[in-house]
């Protein structure tokens, strides 16, 4: 995966040139955070009909024996991870930026969908095909879409948006807002009024943040 090389491991860095050479160039958009927030379409949200099973996730899209969870763990480990048979990641070093915790055992980590599946459903994914929802739930082509964080912080967040939940580590909140907005713009998802207001308020204190995103195909 290109994302794997871009995210992390020095050991995998040698693979990036052939991968990039084989990948067609696509337009990456960049906006100051405040401008990016204003680009988000405003709409009411509805959770009617939502089921988590509507988003097939943790698949092995490239058939390399590593499912999406393992791909993220490998990519985000700060050291070369220990990978057992059938691509089971058993050790490494991960920094959970939501709460500033470093872990060496993957069992303490969740792979968080930056914009939770239920929130994505509320914001437009209810009208997508099953294939597009699967692509969203396993998005390894954008570093911001999936993130390894402590299980505690992920479960505290649950399916909340930034109007009701922010990372407990205050220094992480500008990055979080940027990641959230980038994911919503990448996938063409809307925001409701409370969410838009919360993001606009965050952006006022995050003047140096730039939102970069590549629209999902």
C-alpha cells in the first residue's frame, strides 16, 4: 500500500518509488482550516436505517494477507513491528495522538475511523452503494482516514462528532479538527449546524493548520 510507505516505516520506504511511479497523479487540494470548514456542505443528519454491518470493514483489499487493521498497525508503528504468520501484528510501538499515550502491544489499540461509520451514514453515506461504503471503511489511501489510538480514547469518542467530543489531549485538537475536515471533504460528507459551529470555533485557534485532501474516487 502507498499509504503504508507514506505513514511510517523506514524499512518500507524503499518501496515507495516504484509504487508512486505506477500510480497516476491526482489532484490534492489544500485549504486553510477555516476555509475548509466553510467548504463543507451543511445538512441535517439522520441515522434512520443505520447498521454497522452496512460498512464491510477490515478486509484484505490487495490480497496480501494483511487486513485493514493490520495494514494500519504496520504503517503507524514507530519501529519495525513484529509480524507473525498470516500477518498478525504482535508487537511494535504506537503513539495514540488523541491522548498522548505510547503502546507497544497492539491489543490496547483500536483502529479509529476518523469520521465514525455512524456519523458517515448520517452525513451522506446512507445513499452510497455497498461497495463505496466498504471503500470508506477501509480507506488506506489517505493517512487521515484511519488512525491507531488507545481503545479507551476510541470508545470514549464512539460515534460523536466534534460538537460533543474532542481528544482529551488539548494539543491534539487542531490536528484532530484538520483530520476530521479532510476526511469529510475527501468523501463529500456534510456537517450539521452544531458540528459546523464547533469546527469553526476550533479553526479560530488553529490558524496554522492546512487541510489537504484528495477526493475519493
